[in-house]
C-alpha cells in the first residue's frame, strides 16, 4: 500500500524576503544537475540565501574533510533556520503545486501536490523506476543528505487517475493569487500553497493507497533516500540491538511531487543525442555504411532520425526486420531510445550512450536552439533525433519490470528547488520536527525517533 502523509515543511520566510526587497525568485533554483558553472555563479550573486549554496555549494582549492561543499551546505541550513530565513510550517500540510507555461500559443498548467511518501523498495512494485542510475550522483547526494540531515528536493512521480480526484480537491478551492509564487528563467510560473484540511488530506491518502507510482524524474534522489534509510536503520540497530519499527524514523520518508498522467498538463518531450566526435576508428562513411545495413530510409516517422553535419535534413529511419535486437523485451523493442542504444551505440560502436557521454563524444539535448547552434558552429559530426515518448507507453514498460536507457524521457518543466525541505531531525533549537502533529491523525508509529542526530558515521 502506498502511504502518503502531510508534513511540516521547512520553507523560505516570505515576509522576511519581502522586507529585504527579495522574493522566492531570488532564492529558488532549478535542480542542481542542470546548473552549469556560470549559472551557479549567477545564483550565488542573486541573494545571500539562494538555495544553490545548499544544493550545489561551490568547491574550493582549500576544501578538506572539515570544510567542503557538504559541511558548508549544512552550515547554511542551520544558519538560515536560526535567523528565520527558513521557517517551519505551523501545521502538517500537503502542498498544492502547479506550474504554468506556454508551448508556442498553447497555455499549459501542470497540477500536482508535494507530499511525504513512506519509502517503498522497488521490489514491492508500488514505486516503479523507469531509468538506470549512475553511482557518482548517488554518492554526492547521500553525502549532502548526511551532512544537512535533510531531504532537500522532491522526487517527481506520476500516477493514473482518470477521475482527476487530486485536481478537484486541491485546485477548486481558492484563487491562486493567494499562493506563493516564483518565476524561473524559462518563464515558468510556479505556485504552491499548504493544504491543512484533514478531510481533504484523508481523501488524498485514500486515493493513493492503491495506486502505483512511477518515477518520472529524480531516480538518483529516490535511490539515495532508500540508501540513507537503510544506513540509519543499521546504525540504530547497532546502537540499540533492535530493528526500529517500520515508519518510526524520520528517514523512513521522503518528499515527492505527484501529478496525474491523465491530466492534459503532463507533457513529456524527447531528448536528442548529438555526436561531437566519432569514436576512435570511426568516420562518417564507415558509420553510415553500418547504419544503412540496419535501417531503411523512409518518409514517415517510424523510429529515430539521423542528421548529418552541415545539413538541416533529417533522415527518417525504419529498422530492418533482420536487425531487430533479440534481447529487447516487448514494448522496448519499439522504443526510440532503447533501439538507438542497442542498435547504434552498442550494435555499431560497441559501447553505451553513457560511456560516449563520459568520454565527451556525445551530448543529450532538449533545446532546439542549442542544437542548431552546434550545427551552425560545426561542433557536431551528426545527431539522432527521437520522437516524444508516450507517457502511457513509459508506464506500460515499467509495469513490466523494465528500465529504459538514461535520458529516455524529459518531463517539462523541472520542479523548482528550494520550495520545501524535509529535515531528518528536529527543527533547529527546538524539540518538534516535520512530523510533529501527524501521528494523532494518521496510522503511524506513535513515537518518531530523532536519533539520526546520533548518527556516528559522517563524511567529514
């Protein structure tokens, strides 16, 4: 059973920001993994309490085990709590969260909610991954989690509800002018508001009890939260000699953003693969000879398309029956990203897309203007253009227990970082914590432990 809960999020003090002539725009950021060095510098300059100082703290030549990006991030969280830049929600809440933007002439709004999820192992089948993950990002995120003792951002998950229950409960209740609001660099308007009505919360808990959740974005964050949960439980068992009851630790939970795959506001876009250079031993003539052994050129959109350097023309491809990979399960054998991975990167280059990316031979791109700039500047030897995947197909693939290659999907827009934090400890200088007040109204363990503070294994 999927269990979601309200919580008392740690959030920016809007009144304090306003008194400084600032706003949520001044302190929130996109996810850490899409911020480049120039953007990091710009966010640092934007406000002394910009969230980049926590989520992507600068590295320095003087870093050591006692002073490094992770220790500094923890210091900023504590400092901002002490000076009331970050304040706790007065009562447990589920947070309505919407994002509005324009795609050409179309105005789009994606509606959802930020809730607390009792963490589920993938083996239960209640939370489904759709992509493989890498070791490096998880190591970085768990060190940050250990040092800050916080869940810093939300995992993006989708579910199916044709009746659109959440949208009715959360979005037919108040004018959005009363909601907190931030606008990101792409012009996307982010609005969110706490909902403390116990009747509404109970209906949402009932809604999700029999749902399956699919991770749309944030696989590394979810797997990191699971690892941290196991880590803390091992430490607690070693200290007490007993396994803590399931759900009795703050680290048994993580923040997620949920949105309905049946809502027209859920949009998924393709991620194209652009080759900067040929792998060693390859050139355009040799590659195309191998490519056209496997693919026919067609007029329609049947699989991904190939684009040569110096031209704007897309060569549309259809996989030849004899070239169909035998190892791809049903549904994946028609999925652009999987076919590209198996027939081109593995089948021709004898490597993977991720290795090509690590070797700086391949880039993943969503923005058409950036792609056109590469072609104009002669910085590519070719590219592969994918169709936007169907959300329903992604869900069906994952329900079958399969995972897709990395960057197979692009759910736009990204969730804004810095809106809410979930501390795995009491609020600074106090005894209460983010789940105080929840136990009386929900079937949780009666006593949440805060012994994570005694967690002895530190990264510094």
